[in-house]
C-alpha cells in the first residue's frame, strides 16, 4: 500500500493531527495527493492554527491589516510578504510586537497610541539607500512590524507625548529623559542633525534609532556589527557604552541564531516590564515607564516601626564618563529613587501605635567598591518633610550620586517623629534604608 493510500485510510481526527504536525509547507504539498487529503489539508481550521503558530494571527488578515477570505490565504500573504527573511526570525519579531502592544494596552495605552504601523519593504530599502547603509535583518524585521513611534512633528496631538516613550526614563532635579523608538523618517532627520557634531557616525555606519526627545540620551545601532550603543557625557569624543552583552549579538551565526543588539535590547526591556522588574509611575503629571527597578534584587526593601522604604538606582550613561583618564574624576553618575510609605496599621513604637509620622532628617553612606566616598547627614529630603499616613500613596523622590568606580552602594537611615514635627507624640526613631547597589549593568536602557 502506498503512503498516500495509508493516510487516506486513517480516521479523520488522526489524519487532522498528522497534517497539522507535518507543517504548512508539507500540508500544501499533500493536498495534491488525493481528494480526501486535499480536503484535510485545505481545512481552514488547520490553517488558522498555522497562522496562530507562525504569525500570531487570530483572524485572517494580511500584513497590512486587510481582512482576507480564509486563514489559508492569510498564511500565503504573510509568507509572500516576508519570504526574504528566515521564518523563525519573522515569528520572533512578530511575537515581540504582539506582546509589547498587549503590555502597553494594559498598562500604558497612551504609549500604545503612539506606535506606527509597520514599514513596507520598499520604505526600508529607500531608507537604506538614503543613509548608505544596510540594516541588520533583525532590525529590518522589527521595523516591518512597527515603524517606531509618532514623529516629533505630530507629538502635539497627544497630551504628555514626551512621557510616552516605550523605553521609558527617569527624572532627578532638572535632568529628565524618556526614550522613544524613532520612525525611519525621523531616523534620517535626526541622524543627519547629530552627525554634524558626531562625524564618527558616517565613518562607522551608525544610525540613531532611539532617543529622548530633548536629545539628552541617544542610542545608536552599529549597522556593521549589530551592537547597540548609548552615548555618554563624552559622546562628542566618540565615547559610547554597549547596551547589551556582546556575546548575544550574532549576525550570521553558524548555529542558526540570528539577533542584533536592537532585538535583544527590546526583548529584555519587554521581559522586565512583564515580570514587574520595572513599571509605570506618574512623571510630570503623566503616566510613563520608569526605569527605576521595582523588585529585588535591584530594589531593596526595609520596614522599621511600620515605615517601609524601598530604594533602587539606575545608571545615567549620558552623565557618565567611564573612559575618563583623570583618576580624580567621578566616572559614573547614578540616579536613585526612594519610596517611603506607612503600613496600614500605622507607626508602631515602644508598644504604642501612632496614626502618622513625619520625616525630619536623613543619613547616607555611599561606597565606591569597598571605600566610603561620602557620609552625609542633613535635614529633610529634597527640601521636604513628608508626613506619612496609613492610606497615603508612597512618597517618592529622586536624587543622584557620582562614583569614581563601580560597583558601589548606598545605605542609610531617616529620622522620623511620631505624629508631626510641630506636635510630636513620642520619641524620634531611626528608619533603615537597606543597601542598594550602584553598578554598571549588562543592559543599559
């Protein structure tokens, strides 16, 4: 008996399972073998599963969002549109953007509204000709599925637009950054603008793909090697820091793994968002992604007498000078975030409960490696004396510290008064701030 004859004799459920397991390419070939096999291989339920597996589709649409008559037609349209790319890489890029959009829809819909539709293959080719470069395949695919965020020209249409960068940011004192992924048309404009001061970009085939809109913090893709870099304080002297571990950047890898710095960077950012390692907070009156870690081990937590303090830090590359030769110069700038709250039962001290307490002073010990580089004490925090009540949101403030070398750390304490400073109800007490680390991370966002 022939193989086709054997398949023809199988029960419908078993046949369906076999046709699904052999995959879309073989299923299409099998349709030519017999009437029954053609029926099994043409079942649109089968092709809906192929579409879901390979392109994460829940409805029969083409890459431009047009509705098609069947999932089989949709599968053909997607294969034709992306035939010049490895299928696994297509699936990976599509999976990232589907998951990123889902997270934004649930947590920051304002940022979701800034995402553009994907760029066409012709748009990408025109961009490459204009810039005189060839984008790595992973970056090309990422832009095929989403052409960055809204351009600078139409940001006024969305209130708080500056805060809706999909890569997030931070603020301390007057320093503010929030990083957006640029659309290709803006990559051309801004790359040309900054190249006037950064001539290495043309020499080294770099393009600027992500930036804060005030251009304080800029990310550059090396189109030759695939690594993603961020500019430092000495950017005009060609000082850059790699944003992902170099070992993860693989272009044309013999093992079949193909990924550049942008893909690895975006996937790691999404992983941190999904895991709760970072999240959103109100910044300049608008919700935005904050890069300050929210979970251990990078966020420390301590509770003393009912007062809870969470603390974490993030490297500020645009204010750092890691390649500086002057041994007396601080090379690393870190921003740190302190979150203070009172537990629901209130302040507990010497067996008594108090419904409020107020911060009077602070004490910090800052280390670079094992050496104490600063031991400071003073009144208030950023000029404020926060009063804590059980039902209040966390009191949050940010500051910064400079270090000559990494790793480093900060730990310390706050002095609190039960009740209010103007009307104390008990003795002062110290609230611990657990040690939190200051280190150069493997990933820089």
